[in-house]
């Protein structure tokens, strides 16, 4: 596959790389924040929740950028995307607690 001739493949690979880099980098930052907040008592589920939250946030930011590049981003669509991601995280937390 030639990335120069097939722009869709090139953009898909770029988005996947940005997603993986952003989610792993930001997961470390939220882990360090939780480590300071909980005074060093961080367990495995805290690390999993940090990774999950930043994967969702990275997906949300990439969705906003995609909406902007398609020309459909306005205040309502951006807010709706953020609310959907927040509700999805709350649903996962409530299921994992039971």
C-alpha cells in the first residue's frame, strides 16, 4: 500500500498513532495525579481507570478534531460528544463496582 496515493490509509494510520501516543502519555499524567491525591495508595484498579479515562478523553479530542476538519463542529455537537464520553465513563464505573 502506497500511503502517498491512498490518502485514507495514511490518515487512518496517523489517527491511530496519535490515539495510541496521546492515550498512553496522558494515562501516565493522570496516574501521577491519582498517586499524589491518594497519598501513594494506588492499586491496580486505579491504574486501569486512569488508562480507561484517558483513552476516552483522547478519543473525544480526536472526535472534536475530526468534526472540525469535516466542518460540522459547533458548540452543540462538541458539548454532546463530551457529555456522551462522560456518561460512558460513568456507566463503565457503575458496572465495574458491582
